[in-house]
C-alpha cells in the first residue's frame, strides 16, 4: 500500500458573505480559522482511490462531477474513484446554492474545483509506502435536536430544555490512522456525527472551520507539520452540539464566541489522538471502489396555479401579524413560506419545472476490511445506524459513514420522520429547510433506497 496526503488552503477573502445562518448581515469580518481541502490518496498497485474532506457547508453533485474531471486530467485517477465530502461548517462561503441563509458564490466555486483537483495532484506527488488501521471509540458530545411536543409537533429541543430528546444518535468515534514505514503518522481521519454550529455571539461573522477545525489542528500540532488530520461528518443531520460541555453552560446559555467550538473540538481531537496512538496498522491491504446511482423521489411542491391561489391569503395573514406587532417567532416561518412561493413563481415563469425524482450517488470505498460509505446530503442519524447494523449482520464490523459526500441535495430524513407528526408539524428539517435550499425535499423511500444500496455495495466490495 502506498499513500499520499495533501492539504490546500481554501479560505475565502474577508468580506465574503458567509452561508448557513438566518442573519441580516452575513458579511465575514475576519478569520477565526482557515478552511482547507485535505486529501488521502490510496494506491494498492492496481487500484487508486482518493478521500477528500473540505471545510465547507456543502457542494453540488455538478461541482463534484467537474472536479472529478479535472482530477482525471491532472492525475489519471478515474473520477469515480474520488470521494468528495464536506464537514458542513456554517461559517464558510457560498460553496453551493442557498436561499435566505447566504448566496451562492460561483466565483469561489470555480476556484474550488481547481484547488481540490490541485490537492489531489499534490497528494499523488508524495506517495509513500504506508500502513493503515482503524480504531473505534465513543464520545457523548452531541444530542438529538428533535423532540415531540404535547401538540404533536416536532421542534428543536433547545426550545424547552426540560423536555429531553429521546431519538438515538450515532456516538461512534472512528479513527483511521496511516503510518509510513518508519512508524511516523502521516494521516489521522476522524469520522464523527455532530452538526458544526458552535460559533456564536462576537464570533458569528468570522470565517471558521468550526469544531472540526479545532480537532484536526490539535492533532496536526501534536504530530507535526507532516501529518494531515481530516474530519468526515457522520450521520449528523438531526443532532446538535451539547452546550453543557462548557463549564457553567446549560441549554439556556447564549454562546458568546468560540468557547463551545474550542471545548468540543479539543475533546474530540484529544479523544481521536488517543485512539490513533494505540491503533495497530497493516500494509498488506487492497483498495476497491464501487458506486451506484439511486433515483430519490421528491416531495410535491405547489404548482403555479396553487401558489397564485394560496399566496394572497398567506401574505395578508403575514402583514396582519406584523402590523399587530406579533412576536417574531409567530410570523418568521410564514414569511419564509411567502418568500418560497415567490421564488417558485419566478422558477416556473422562467420555464423551469421540478421532476419527480433526483439522481443521487451512493459510494463505497473498501480499504482492506474497512468500508467507507459515502452518502449525499444531510443524513439523519437512524440511516447511519441502520447501515452499520445491517453490515454487522453480514459480519462486517468496520464501517464508516460519511454524510455530505459527492453532493448536498438537502436533508435526508429517516423513513419514520415523514410520519412521526402530521404534515406541517414534522419539524424544521422536513418543513422549512427545503425552502432555504431552494429545492424540494426528498420523499419517503429515499432512506430505504440509500440503506439497501449501501449494504449491497458493501456486499459487492466484500466479494471483490
């Protein structure tokens, strides 16, 4: 086994608009921590595969496709053997289209393609013999953020800290360690599930890689400049960071700056480093890639005729609430819905229309007896847990699940989350987030397709 690593700075200029939060002023005012594209390139003599981690909110499948083409031109590595994932920091640039929470930055995206391809090229130029091993642990750093309230609706748990969340989440901390023939650490790969939304208060408008950047920086500082640490988010979409990790904090605490970022990242980085230090590694490994496109159904959005009938009533209701001085939380999402209808009308009038499904890529890269499953979008915890459980039934115990991989079509809920509450009360991830993404939510059946396909690809990789 030969391995190459690389780390390329992808930090945008200060003043760039950030993407990921509701806020009237999203212009960045400084840099809290740099953003990077990090690469681990694997070559067993016959097959090559690249894992790429970017400190970004997400990227489109279109950008992934064009970046893969650049990588092939530069290195000869087949595009399908490249897995591109994002950490999902909410303190980065508009690396993908969004509405309300930040604008798409096409100029940045064009440069990003070149920088990711360049990072893979650099990794291909420093290939060395190496050994690889996987260590496992568990960390209680995140919690489910979805709670069923007495009225039957699903809401974020921080709205009422006296109602604890009951939904299970994935607390696995998987750490992949790569060492050269002299035993020196070349790379440490962290796979953990938690929403990177820890920057607040005075740090809100700073460019930041959030807690994943703190964790990876800690490892790189301890191990030295030649070590590259990477973070791949797990099935994190319905989680949030635990505020009570910070001494004196609880659910009510307002984040003043980067105190939660630093605390969570330090705990995670130290835990990953401890696992890495005691993980045995092996060099006689093979690499195998396989992927499959699934057709994910899309939930129906209102037609032009339906919107023209509904919107006047909704707008009148919104204006009435605002004139009466109603609290913001009473009309906030109604305002978003009216804006969504206006967006859809422009979309239809430009001659566009939504299909009934979307093609999504499920990818598996096998490294010896380790299986890396890459899934697009913001994956709910239950999906990752189910893939791991079904893999164990096959006798496969070393499974890493990477969310936000090879595209970000929005939230991918677990099947039960479509029916856990009546339509309109299913929670932000199902009722509001698609408006911010500017696209329909994937429909029921998507999670099942992803799980079945991932398990099928694990089986195929195991045979090969």
